[in-house]
C-alpha cells in the first residue's frame, strides 16, 4: 500500500473583485488590482472587477448579481469595513449571507495585529457564503488585502490545501 497521499490538482475558480470606494477609480484602485493579480497568479480566473461607491444598495446590487451567477465561485471585496459613517460593507453584505464564516474575521484581525497592532480593532472584515458563492470582505488598504490573500484566502481557495479547504465543500453548499 502506498503511504503517500495522492497529490491534488488545482481547481481554478471564477473570482470577482469588488472595490467599495467613493474616491477610487481604475487608475487608483491599488487594492482591487492587487487582488485581481494575486488570484490570477494563483491559477484562478478573474470573473469580473467593479468599483462601486460606499452605498449599501449599490454594494448589494453588485454582489447580488454575482451571487445569482452560477459561474462566479467567490467574491472578494475591498473597502467599507471600517467604523466611519460611510463604511457600510458589513451592513450591506450580512443580509445576503446564508452563513457567516466567523473564523475568517477573527483570524484576519489576529494576523493583522502582528502588522498594525491595536489598529486592527477598527476592521470589521468578514466572510460568508451565499447561494454557494464565497464572499470575503476586506479593508480597503492594499496591506490588508495582501495579508488576507496571502495568509488566509489563497490557501482556502486552493483545493490542494490540507487538511481541508473551502473548495472541497463547494459541492455541498446547496444541501438542504
């Protein structure tokens, strides 16, 4: 009997990137560009990239389209997770989620603490699943996006990650 586990192949996912900002455009959207580049480097496909203002209804409209699209496996948003009056990403996203992945926000803040110390308490980063689509909501800084992608999301969106990952759960997300 062969004691080596069979190596798994990458399962490329279709990932959409949503930048939530009142001030960014394609030329100045460093965080969205970083995420798009990172996911492509990892072997995934950029399904679409959009920039919307920090408005809960515009955020929900963009997300709802991707959640309803069976060709989109995951969405990563950047921006709007702080505590100011215009930061409304969690309020926009939470009603759309079937399930929240609480450990994501907890782990992100723990890892972020190593880089920015107590400033991490200002982040309301979150993740969840809606209609078999994974959704990750990250702060707007490119440093936060790098931390989240490099230390959490890349591994969880990679079928080869052991002992488990979010990709292997995808066939079961719509179970009732």
